[in-house]
């Protein structure tokens, strides 16, 4: 009798999780592989490539901004977002795995954010305000979290986590100033 109860609970949990997995609601949409691009200004470029259950959003105001989001065919329930205001900003995001989340935001001129994630349940968030700042975030394996904020001019910040197969790394970095350079490897 206990085996039947356990089997019923197991089947219920499986069907519930499967039905949740295929409800890709995002910004009021129901469906999968949702992509939104909004550009205001001159000569902005945006590119989104995704499949399965990905969601993406790009918003660019200004001139000569470039945004790119790539979400791999083996990904599932990923989400990516890029917001850029200013001129000559570049943001590039790429992720694989399950349930990853990326975020970028840039305000200013000639800033650059590059984000890459592999594995499951990674979170990367980056924000920059100023001129000529650069953030690079790379995460491998599972359950890593990286947050970066830069304010100022010509700062560089590199966050690399999970290269040795470790998981659950967390890193939060803030730089304010001129010409600062930081590398974090975990």
C-alpha cells in the first residue's frame, strides 16, 4: 500500500514539474523562446539566437550600440536581458544549461560587458556607468553567482568561476574610480 502511495506522489510531482517546465510565461506571454528587441536612436544593432524554452530582451537607447544574446539549443528556461543607454556600448551574452539568468545594463559611452555561463542555475548580473569600462563574467559548472558594478572611467573587471569543476561560487564586486583593474578567479 505504501508503494502505491509513493508511486502516486511521484507521478503527480513529475507531471506537475513537466507542466511547469513548458509554461514559459515572460512579460505576460505564454509560450517558449520569447525574444524582444526595442531600439531607439541611430545605428544600434541587436541580435538574439535561441531555442527551446529561452526568453530574451534587449533595449537600446542611443547610437552605435551593439547587443547580442545567444542561448544554446540544450538550454532550458534560461533568461537574458540587456539594457544600454548611450553611445558605442557593446554587450554580449551566451549561456548553456538549465535555468540560467543573465543581466546587463550600461549607461555611458564605449562600455563593454561580456557574459558566458555553462552548467545549471548560474546567475550573472553586471552594471556599468561611465566611459570605457569593461566587465567580463565567465561561469562554469553549477550554482554560481557573479555580480559586478562599475562606476567611472576605463575600469576593467574580470570574474571567472568554476574552472576547476567547483560549484556554488559567489562573487560580488564593485569598482568606483578611474583605471581600476581587478581579476577574480574561483
